[in-house]
C-alpha cells in the first residue's frame, strides 16, 4: 500500500528540468514495485511436502538418465557409481554421452549401465535426453547431471507422488558442494527454500534439469523435452503445465553436485538462464500462453520480470546519483527530508515484507547476487530479443570451457566503474558548491549502489579462499549415504 501511494505521489516530485531522466526514474520504480507485487502473489502460500514422501501403490519402472558432455572422467564416475547404488529395484541406468568417450563407455559397462551416444549433437542437452527417450521405455524418467551425486533413496522418496495420475514431474531441491560463505550465492536459498514452495502451491514448479523425475506419458504428450530453448528445463516445465500436467516440489535435497566457482563460469551460467527465460518472455509470453490459469501466468511472468528488473531497472538507480552530481541537475524537486522520510517508509516496509515472506532466508544476499549479475542480464536480454527463430549456441558449463586466462577484473569492470563513479561524483558536486541537501539525496542512492555491487566484487577478489580443487576434493570425499 505504501508503494502504491509512493507511485501516485512520485510524478509530482520529479524535476521538470530532468524530464527524460525523471520518466526513466519513475519507470524503474514502477517495475520494482511490479516485481514486488508478483513476488508476493507467487510465494504467499508455500506448500510443504512430507519428507518421507508418499507410499508407493504401483511398481513404476524408472529410467535413470545421466547426461554427459565432456566432463572429467572422475566426476562422471562418482555420479555413475552412486546412481548404480540407488535403492530401487525396477530401474535401468543409462549414460547419455554427448562427449563420445571410450572411457565413459567402459564406465557404463563396469556398472551395468546402458551407454548411448548419438551421432549428431543437435539441440544440446534436450536433444541428448530425447535420444535417450527413443531408446528407453520406463514409466518414469529420473534425470541427473554428470556432477550431481544422487542419494540411494532418491527414487523412493519421490516415486509415490506419481500415484496421482496428473503429476507430470517432481523436482527435488538442488544442493551443491560450496564453502560456508558461498561467495557467488550459488545455493540460491531463496529460490529453493521459498519460491519453489510457493510455485508448488500454484502448480508452476520450475524444472531445474537435475534431480527431477518426469512421467514418460507427460513427456510424450508434449513431444519430449523442449528443444526450443538453450537448455531444456524451464521451457519443458512451462509446456507441461500448459498441457495440464501438475508439478510438485520435494523441498529436501536428494542429490548434491558441483556449482560454478569462477566468475566467468558463474556469469556464463546466469546469462544462459536469463536468455532462455527472456526468449520465453518475448516469443512465448506466459501472459498469453494457452492452457495456463491466471495464477500460473503470473508465476511464469514473475520469473521473466525478475531478469528485466535486476538487469535494467535496479541498475538504473546506480546511474541516477552519478548523472545528477555531474550534471548538477536533480531528478527530484522536493526537500530532501520530505523525500527521504517518504521513501524510507516504503523501503522499510518492503524489507519487513521480504523478511516475513522469505521465512528467514537470506533475501538481502539474494538481492545482491541477482543485481550483481546485471551486465550478463543486459546481454542476455539483447540476445533473447534478437533470437526469435534461431536460438544462441550452447556450450556446457564445465571446466574445459572456462576461459580462465581472461582477467577476472574484466568480468567486474562494470561493477567497479559504477562503484568508483558513485564515490567520486559527490566530491565533484561539493567542489562546485552544489547544495548539501542535493548531494545528500544522491548519497542515499550511491550508498545503495555500492552496497549492492560490493558482494560480487568481493566474491571475485577473495575467491582464493575457496577453489574448484577444494570443492572437488569435498565432492570425492563425501560418502553417498550422507550427501
């Protein structure tokens, strides 16, 4: 309510001399408010599933697909060994190898798995999975990435939900081998610990591509895994929901794997997710998708809007104080005390709301991480806008593809530039005798910019405290019983 009042009053506070910037400022505030509204609707009613799952009433046959594409042999071996030990009688293990490796083929033979390697690597992981579907015949399909080590009970915990005939897929919680401080916030605790549970209630659970069981009949109903996007997960769940299949989120971890640990690989992953989501926004918009109800349309639209707001709207507030200080033109034409008091009420109420709705999840860090990816979100938006008929090229996000010879400082150059400009510009304004109240308002936004972007900058520069070698060492040292 305070946000709505603020948006009504704000046009009267904008300086007429900063007409264009004023309009952009209002648009950014409006988009942020819209994201808040969609977020509230999405998470208002979280659904909690039982950790023990549901009792099995039918002996479902399960195909376990492990997708590989050039990952290190020892990482694949760890996952295959754990998958072969899954505590469920009626399953067949398949290794779908897009790397066409003799060593992986030998590994499959060692653990009694079916080895499949297609002659043409089209449509990336989705094409690989569809190739697997053409050679398998189980009632259900469990998908695992090459570096996602499953627990023995992964099938037993989720399979009972398929007693319900309209359940199309069940997604388990993703967890990763990460240091305690999780510098790049790869654990996505707000998403997995809150948003997905709200989406469970709304029947819009997002497929995360691993640790997920699909009903074969549901996949056949949409023609298999979606090949329209870069990766198959989001658009496949989108298509299944539109076809009337229900989704469910099992909010307990049943597998654990490796996450990107280098700023370039983190950015690459986030850019791909952004591109996929916004291709859907531009060319298969949820608001107009047949088969979805109003709640489902809003949920999928919220995911799209998140990338636009975090990539464009929020970073605009980083530019406002710099522009105002250097041009010596205020965007707002109101006494500083009045504006700060009025804006602070809206801000404080928003923080309280997020704290309440997030159920003690680290939402501030989530916000810092999401906004810290703004350069790749901008790039992903442009890429999505100009790839309607031909999707961008996809490469797996594994160590062999990471260009570690690129200086890390290049990845965070936009962040450093914004921080430096927000530090310098107030002194510039003071030097030219700009009124103190004018500088104070700008400092309010500058402090926000510096705090927000400091997280990714800090993670990049202090990454020596955690390395891929340490993560892999933990990966190998874990017993699959306690993953």
